[in-house]
């Protein structure tokens, strides 16, 4: 078989060292662009190229979402391919956020 497990975070370049050190970031697969997107606070996301294990930090304008809970984001950051939006609902008592990466 040509299948194998790869530890993505341990093999990322230096541009993404911070996301690997964060506790339970929000991670979603962008099926349109075939990239992994990770969020762990503020108004930026890490975009990971799975084939080359390269990474870049993308900053966005607008009001930044609240910091993630101490337990992490888990499944509260998701990609909706039909809308081409990422959605973050990090706390039921706070606003929800959408992110369109174009």
C-alpha cells in the first residue's frame, strides 16, 4: 500500500511553529483550495499546504473573534464548501464569525 500516516505539525516549516504549540486549535479542510486551515485566536489563520507541508500566516481585517476557550476550539471551526465560508462559533454566549478566504 502507498498509504502512510504523517505527523503534519511535527513536519511543518518554521512559519507555523506557533500553531503546533497551541492547545487544540480549530482546524478545517478547505476542499475548494485543497488546503488545511487552522485558527487559534485573533484575526489570522494558518494555511497549510498538505502536499509540501509548507505554511503561511494570513491576516484579515475586521473585528477579531474572542480568544478560544482554554480547552481549545475543536469542532467549533468548520468549512462549508457550498458557501466557501469558514464558520467559528467558539462560545454560545458570544457572536458567531464567518471567514471568506479569497
